[in-house]
């Protein structure tokens, strides 16, 4: 068998689908999608064809013009799901499969009205990364097999559907249902298939960018992300013309498990970015940069995830530097350093998961997910840039984007390309240490600024009584306060916590990065005044980035462990399946 991706039944000796035509009926009462998918091959096929499915109920398989197609589902694998093997008739050019999704499909989260901002209508959103498209549609669920698609989505009247595709019209069906149509002409990896359905309104931010959200949050979202066109222009300065026609964004309900998901033409974002002061819009710079690094040039499998994320983190900080100067970029790298150190600690017993070139045979990519491909990968990219100089590196990047446009590549292909265009650069930065050795190389680039050094020194002097002055407190931007909090010792006293809250008004912060960093310190210190706010955040927000450290900090003391278990019991039904798994693993690691 020819299985280039350990997370897919895709056999590279078999034909690749070129395009999907998808019809989905959204059934909120049953929490299922009823679907028909047609896979078009762009030529005649015959013989066995393997697709990925997980939890799907297959109703029928037909080859248009050739009649029914014999099919069988293989045994169920806990990570991969089930192989759907089709025996394609001679000369068929497409195959149509009718099916329904499972009520617990990992790609889909169904929210009751009470879990939305408006509290009047249900909501559905998808999250197919890492390998969950197969729970939504039978397909070749690997980034190697890119597809264009067309879709029709049938939803209850009064709700709106959006997808990672361009809208091509909609109409009322007259039976209390409404259909929305979409087309994605460019070929994308399956994990970028995306759908959301809810009470949605939009606001235009520029001729090619708009933001969608529930009516209750759309004005706040439009204000927060007003600068997005400027970001697109800066990104085009790095990578060349924006390749996806439009850059629209959707602000989801709070249970969305990620900060953002770079679905082309429709970036999905967590509402925790709506800080009210535009202090968290860097996440948009990250998702926007993915339009090139990840969506245009894609990792061939999740074993090469750093090719998506390392380049994107580097690009995000490069955009920040252009928009806000060197200090802002250095603070971004400092926050990334904290995330990197946390991930290295998280995997101290599984050092193989700290390599950039990962070997994930038999490992669920969700379990290997961490900041390492992001931050270690970004440091490798930065090391290459420093080695060859900015101008030459930017020329290389344009060449790289052009050479691999709309394809999915491996680390080996990347290294071969660098070897041709920047000979000797990989050896000069000791790229092998990043790619194939655990932990961080000693030679990894460091990012300094006067501002960063001042904040670090001040936080490190805390145990000796060092405190920021009233003047500093008044002058700090949100990122400066965040870096200061991150650099503080993890073990503070309750008196320390009281001082911090009194001087920085931390409990009432709308910036979730600051709020969660503070609540993590407070939980570590068993600081009771913070308990109600911790409960409120954990009941409302399902973003894994916040759940992991907060539940982790609650594991330090007997009464906070009890609090954590009690909160999780109440919050768990509202969490996405991915988030629930993360928290369960944290709770299982608590001392008995």
C-alpha cells in the first residue's frame, strides 16, 4: 500500500478526487448533517478506491451513469476511523455517496440557544483540523489530496450559513428552510473545509474583507478588526498578492476551542479576541498569514505541521514589526517563549513530540498538538532569515510561495528547496537540531529590546520586593502588562495577588490573555477572591489555550482541585470535544 500520510487511508496509487460537490441538510433537532457528496476525478477510474470516514452512516454509493457501487467499511480504528473501500466500475468519472454524520462527530459542535450570545437560536460550527473532516464528509482526508468544492447547505429559515468558500447565492425553499450555495474554485486540503450556521450578521471592513458575528457582537467585532485591510496590505508586502479573493472573518460563540482557524475566505475566530481595545488583534495577523503559509503552501501531513505554523508565527511577528515597531515584535517573541517553555515542560516525558519533523504513526495528532511547531518552527525560520539577511530571505520566500503554490509538501521537499536557493544556510543554522532533536538548540535566536529587558528585570526582582511604579503602571500597554505577569514567579503569596489586583485592576479585565494569566497566578496561590471569576471564565470559554493552564493551576491545592472538578462537571457539556479531552487529561494528572 502507498500511504504517505499515517493519519489517512488514502492510497497514493489510487486516483485523487479533484473536486467535491456537497449537499448538506442541517438537522438541529437530531444534531446531524444529512449529506450527499459527489467526488469528481477529472477522468475515468476503476477498481478499489479508499476514503476516510469516522462515525459516518453510509446510506448509498452510486457512480452516475453506472449504477450502484459495491462498498465496505473496514474495522474501526480509534484514531483513523474506518476505511470506506469502493469498488469503482470501469470508466466511472465520479461517485456519489449519501450519508449522515454521527451525533458526536468531532468536527461538529452543536450549540443550544443558551450557549450563544443571543440565546434565541441554535448554532453549528465545524473544526476539521487536525484530521476531523472525515467525521463530516467521506473524503481523502489528508492535506496531500487537495480539492476544490461546491456546496449547498439547507438550514432552518432565519439562520445563515457561511463556509470556507465564496457565496454564490441563496433562496428560501418555502417550507421553513433556506438554502445557501458556495464555491471554492482553488484546491484546498480537507482540513480547511469549514461550515457555520447561526443567527449571523455581517459588516464590511474593506472592499475585500468583512466580519460576521451574532447580531449582539457584530458591532464590537467590526470595531475591533477595523484595521484588517492594513494587515492584508502588509502581508502582501511580504508574500505577494493575496491569493483567495476575499478575507472574511467569523466571530464564533465562546466554546470555539482555538484562538483562530485559518479557513480560506472565512477565518474563524474566538470571541475572546474582542478585548475592547484592539489589544488581541495579533491573532488575526496570524490567521491572515496562513493564507500563504498553510493554505497556499501546506504541510503534506500533520507530521510536517511546523511548515504551516512555524512560518506563520514568524510572519505574524514580521507583520507586527511593520505595524508597531521592533519593541512590539520583541514582546511577541517573549510571549511565544513562555508558550514554548510550557510545551517543553508538558512533553518532558515524551521528548519525541518536541521534534519539528515528527513521527506520528499510531499517535493522534490532537494529542501531539502544542506550541512547539509554532514557536520552535518560527525560531528556525528566524535563524535562516538572520543567516542570509532580510532582503535575500524575503526574495527566497516569494520564490518558495511561487514554487509550491496550491501544493502540500514535506520537510524534505522544503530542505531540498532551501538547499538550492540558499545553499549552506540549513547547515549554518544547524537546522537538523531543530528538525530531528528534542528540546531547543543552544544556538536558537534570541529577541531582545530595552523594554523587554526592563519588564523581565522588574518581574524577576519581585521576591526581593521589586514593584512597578505608579508611573510604569499607568504607562504600560496590555502586552507589556502581560509579559510582566508571565515573567513573575509562579508561586506568589495571597498578599502578592491582592497587591497585583489592587494596582492593575486585573479581575475586571476584558483582555483574556491578561485575565487568564492573572487567574492562573491566583489559582496557583490558592487566592480565594479569584475563585468566582475563575468559575465564570471556565464556564463561559472553551478555548484550549486558556483551559489547560487554568485547570492545571487549580491542581496545586486540595480545595482548588475540588473546585476544578466541580466546575468541569458543570462546564463540560458546553465544551467542544477537543477541549473536553484536554481538560480530562489535566484532571487525570492531579495528585490523588
